[in-house]
C-alpha cells in the first residue's frame, strides 16, 4: 500500500505553537529543532555584529533567527541562523517573512543540526538560488564557504583561525575568523 504524506505549507507552520522550538519545512517535511546552546548563540551574535557592519556600510540588511524565509510555498520554509539581503533585492522582505532566496545564509552547526545543515538545507538553499552559504563549525572553528553556480553549490574554501572572513556581497567588510570563536 502506498504511503500518503500530507503536503505542508508555510501557513501550516504559522499555526504551530510558540514553544521554544524552531519549525521548518525541508523538502516538504516538518523539521523540529530545539533551542540552540549558549555557545551557538554567542557565535551567531558575533556574526550578526560582522553583518551589521555590512548593513551600516549600505550593502543591505541582515536578519537573525527566528526569521521565516519562504523559499517555496510547500517545499522549503526555513529559519536560518543568519541571513543577508543586498539592498537591490530588499523587495523580497515583508513585515511577516522573507519571500524568496536571501543572498547569504549562515548556519552555525551543532550536534543536532550538522547533518541537516550540510545535507537537506544545503540542497534546498542551492535549489532555490541562495548565492552564498556559510556553514560555521564551532568545534573545528572553521567556516565552509559555498558559492551558488547555476543550480548547485561549489565549495570555495574553508576558513580557519588566522584567515580573514569576507564576502563579495560587501567587499570592504572583513573580520578575523578567530574573533568569531572567542
């Protein structure tokens, strides 16, 4: 007998309880993630400060989780740790959510999200045209940088302590990788 699974939409997500968990739709399925650790949140804060410098320089706007990003009505509604949208594309921002692919998404990996962030989320972000994806690994103290090339990502580099963090979206904004993990 064939198994019939319900098709979930962003509207279904909006009806879920505000219980401290993060709810997302990934490849049409509901994914639930518990609240992140304090270490995770500290790194998110430092990345937000970095992206804030790009925002102050006039390159665009940054958003921190929980911010709903609807990449596809029934296939992908996510809440990345951080995202950046260049000023020319701010029309995708509404009062309620982001409607379309941000220019940069950053996920800070944790034990409970690592496989998802480097698997289904990586595929979803590529499928829907997110230009840059950074996977930040607190344990290895690295940042894997992926660039969107057509319909897939190409891993550009892995940044480590001693390297400078930068992005072509805001070329004159840099920070030492070390500062994110201290």
